[in-house]
C-alpha cells in the first residue's frame, strides 16, 4: 500500500501530494509491529494523526462550499439548515455530545467513537462521490475519502497500541438524499474539529 503512494506521486497536484505524503507517514507509523511501541513512536503517530486531521478539516471547508453549490437552492443558501434526519440508511453518528462529557471519557473510549464515526462517514463520502455528476467535485471527494481512509487507519493503529478492540458500525427520494448529503458534510466538519482537539490533548499528555 505504501509503495502505491510513491510510485505515482509525480502525477498528483500539490495539495493531493501533501495528502499522499501524510498518508504514507501515517501508514508507516501504523505498521510498527513491536507491541511495546516506544514513547517516541507513539508521539510521532499522534502528531501525524493530528496533522492529517487538521489538513482534512481545511480541505473539507472547500469541498463543502463546492458541494452545496452543486446541490443548488435551498442547500446553497447560507442560512439553510434542514432538520437532522431521524433515521437514515447511513446511521450517521453525531458529534453533538457535550464537550465536558466527551472530555470525561477515557482516551480509548474517545478513539473507539472516532473510529466508528469515520468508518460510517468514509462510506458516506464514497457514496457522495459515486452519485456526483460533476467530474471536478467527484475527484475532490475521492481524494478526500483517501485522506479519511488514512485517518481511519491511523486511529486503528492508535487503538491497537492502547489495547482497544475495533468496532464495526452497523431507498431515499432525491430531496432526502440531499438532506443526508448536507448532514454528512456537517457531521464530518464537527468530527474533524473534535478529533483535532483529542489528538492535541494526547500530544500534550505525552510531553508532560
């Protein structure tokens, strides 16, 4: 998998190359086989995971604006906010847990919830890409999903290091699909923001 990133790197635009290099670093870090991972390797893994999370958070802002314009009104209206669907085919996880309750969870519990969220959201972004007719937007979504896949792998590596088991997450009309797409992007934005905070706290703990 790592070889794939480097064999085709010269064909990638600059921002896509940045994702490829971040993913390659994350994959190499996650492949360390020593169960007693040194503090230095653990710190590097968390640092790379944090950097990738912040990069994806930045990329999502651009993709979200483009995608909502692609959906058209009322989704492209700045103040539009449809109700969150009660039931969806994607069972979208919410990042709306109160921050004080979230911070009260153990590191392993937060990582497990991050892993479940991105497992579901990765599938949702791939579905958005498949259903998108705009070639530029489809390409952007596919590259973004590659970054999410790398983030998911990095979180899996951190969970393994901390001895946490992986969790596996369990026909709409046109408007309902658009509402679902809207919430996929909104939840992604919330999760990436929250994940960046988590990984930053882990970095600070390791420095102490």
